[in-house]
């Protein structure tokens, strides 16, 4: 998924099976594992089988393109977070539509919402536009009412957010990311020639580890976060590695993708 998100859209959203196997071989992923991953992504309606010029391959579905476009903003863009209130999602889904309830909860979690109670979820107000767009796009708006507001009583908001989100678990994920990829950053900061292939291998690895974290992080203002919060350190680390690795990794991938154009 990382490889498709980074490079497939540049060549029309389609990659031949042979090229995908060659790309992932550089990451020590063998052909059976690639085909197994393709099958899973097909079942999730991320990839669509398509032949071009007699070659078997897979294209991104319209749904996958929309997910990746939203993902680009969440994963790569950093904005100053201000304390401008909250967006509240209040929903009720009939028992007969249990699958829709599960999908709605999954979408809200993916958008950064935390749980106040079973049918009341909350996120910082900056999530409003993405939430409105996403729920409309996936036909879930009929179950939800959205509100904007401020927390006025009766507790300390900094304590309340610890109930709405599992910040301790997220903190550990950030700590683990920093511990794993700080040595990589040091290695690339040292002297020596930059290898496009090595940059590709490391960039796909670091992005794969990073890309789920922005979806788990609601983007709370610093006044509501623990003093020991390592999310900013992790984001700085990822941004530095991206600046170093993205261009040479792109050059390497573009060479292998040339036959998919």
C-alpha cells in the first residue's frame, strides 16, 4: 500500500504485476507474499484487476484514490494546532444495520475521533471539513449529526482527553518510532554517497511505520498533551528523513516503473 500510495498515481494509478514484484523484491518481499497482499487489497476494494497492453496489473480504485488524497494531508502536511474547540459526532444506527454502525465507528476513528460515550464521539474542530466530506462520500451522513462547541464544565480538559483517547498507547508508538528510526537518520546524516536504491528501501520502511500514526493522533493542542509528549519529536524525525530520502527513492522507483506507463 505504501508503494502504491507513493508512486502508482504518478503513472496513472496502474502497476503491472511483474513491476510490483520487482519493486517489492528490493524490500525482501517475495512474489507469493506480493500476490497474497494484492488479494487482500482486492477484497478491501483498494485495487482493481486490469490488463493493459496484454499485461496483468492492478489499478487503484476510485475509493482508494480518495483515501490516499485524504491520507496525503494527514501523513505529509503539518499545521499549527490551535485550541479552537471541538466537533461532536452524535449518531444512532439501527440494530438491523449493524455493519453500517461498525463502518461508521471505523471511519470516525480513522478521522481522529475519540469516544465520549457509545454514540457520542469527539475530535478537535480542525477535523470538521474532512469529517463532513468523508461521511457524505461514504453515505454515512444519514446516521450522524455534527456539532461544534467548547468544553465548559465540569472537569479539566487535559484530564478528559485521557478518557477520550488512549494517549499512553499513542505515546508508546511514538517512542518506539523514535527509537527505531533515529539510527537511520544518523546514518543518512553522515558522510558518504547517497544510493537511490538504499533511499528507496529506507523511505518505504519509514513511511510504512509512520503512516498509521497520524490516523491514531487526533491532533490535540499542546496545552492538552502530557509534558513528556514525543509526538513532535517523532514528526520532526519523519520530516527530516522524508526530506533526505524522498527524491532519490523516487528516482529509483521511477526507473522500475517506466514499463508501467
